[in-house]
């Protein structure tokens, strides 16, 4: 099942499928390790859902909700 990263439940993981944004933002995310095929884990979500912290390639990265809404991920079998 494919969803956007902002919909990923806390303490769940998924595989990045694609990033649907402008080229500069896409390149910045890719430089942080957000690449297709990479596993990502939702570590922290703010109470209002405006941002979150994600574990990607052994790095903790905070992203705003408007950015995570542009990243498509595939849920892993244990999360569906």
C-alpha cells in the first residue's frame, strides 16, 4: 500500500517510492538520504502534526508536514 510520508504512523516504517516536488527540494531531500528504496522510520510526530522526525540511513531528520506530504512511501508488510 502506498501513502505519503505524513500519513505514516508513529513507530512504523516504510520504503520510499518517490518524491513529488520541485528539483531543488528533491535534490536536498536526496542529499539527506531520501532515495527510492530506502527504509524510513517515523520516530516523533508533533501533537498538531505540523512536523515530524524520521530515521533515514541512521540519521534523524526533522521535516515539516508540507514536505512529507510530497514523499510517497510503501508500507512494509508488518505495518499494513
